[in-house]
């Protein structure tokens, strides 16, 4: 889905399906997912842990574990080119250059036995062919760009000598070293306290604007999404269940799951008696899907058809919603 301001996609995912080999047989973790990220714009991919968000991101980056994971169908178009048809070496050269990713958990994403300089400079040497001195100068500028004070003093630091927030800034510097056209940020603020979260999100927004970069932001936190001008894709049990603009999502969520997620956000208001809501039940076991709508067992609005037939993504104005309640409402 695309906003009116961004009518052309840099990244378009069409009907992507990804399966994993498990002891119980094949498990489809991503099922017929279609998404698009506009040039210079943002798409937020939201959902509970295990819904397929990170698997989708790793598919884009060409980082699915092999053997073990298999793309069973679909295409991933980057600037019109299907990257799934590229040979592994071509994809490796694109990764870190035109496409880059910030991984979850900065404490484990950095190599504990290498210095900050070595880890950031490696990207520049591989993709830009810089010598050691030029790479060192670039690393200093990158660290300064991401808000690390006195960057020269951080070059010889090891990850364990940095705060969690500073580790995240180093990861951002690594990802942006070659000024990628697309940045995939997978839960970039999960391990951070609220104040540092805000700083990192502001930093990403500023750098995205400065570099005219596209951003695929993955999160389970609708509170993060609220402050970003973007489209939002909500995932549940491997499928996209709602696609809409961020203001549409917050003002009028249409899928029962989206409504449940928003109702579960803690809101502090003096004197308010609003109770924290929870979605009953649990996510279905993807090994043993019963057919029908995957959210039916947890949905207060489900009716007979929901347990028998799987809904498609129905158009509802400019949005798309995977729910029979929206059938024929466009």
C-alpha cells in the first residue's frame, strides 16, 4: 500500500511465502504476504512476536537460514528487480550497500571481540574499497552523525564498554555507512529505555530525511508507530490482516485484531477508569491450522463462515482488511 505522496515503490513484496523445515514437518511462517515501501517513505510492519515480521525482513535481505528455510513463492522487487532471482554473490554485494538492516538486540548484534572501528570500517572496506586511514576517518564521521560524542575516543572501544543506547547508535552507523537506499530496522528500540527509544527514533527520522532513504520499520509496539508518518501493515499468524495509513489505523481500526492491539496499549490519564484490555486466547499453532480465519478463535465478532473459509484482503477505501465483515464494503 502507498500513500498519495509516494506513488512509486522502491520495495514491493508480492505474495511472499516462506517455510521452515521442523521436526513436525514444514511450517509456513509467512503466507502470501504483499507489501510495498515507497521511495523516501516508511512502512511500519506491526504484530506480535512470531507473526512473521522478522522472517519477512530476512527474506528481503537474503539472510534466511540455509538449509532450513525456503521461499515457496512470490517475488521481492527492489527498484523493479526481483532479488530472489539474483545469484548469492550479487545479493551479498547489495546487502550493506543498497540495502541495510539494523538487527534486534544491539548487545548480541555486535561482535564482542572486535572494536567499534573494525566493525564499522569493514562495511566501508568491502563496499567502498577504502584503505585503513580513509575508513577510519569515515568511521569517525559516521559515529558523529549518529550522535556519539567524542567519536575518536570510541574507535578502540569494545561492545561491552558501551551502553545499550550507544551500541544501537553504532549499529545504525554500520547500516548507514554506504548510504543505502533502503533501511530495514527490526525492533530497533526493543532493548532501550523510553528516553533512549525516543532519541533513536528521532535519529532515524532525521537521517532518513537527510539521505532520502526508504525505511521498513518492524515493531510490536503501536506506541512507536503513532509518531511516524507512514503506512502500517498489521501481521497475524504469518498473514497481513490490515493495511492502512497510520492515522486511519488509530482513528478507525477495522480488523478485530488491530482493534485488540490498540485497546491493549496502556494509556495514563489522571482520573481515568479505563481498564487495560487483553486479547483472549492464543495465536494458532501454524503446524496445525484448522482452516478458516486464523483469528476466529480469539474474535468476538466471528460467525460460522469464519471457521470454514479463509478471508481474503478486502478493499475498504484505500485500505485492505482480511475480514469478512469488510466484504463488499468498498
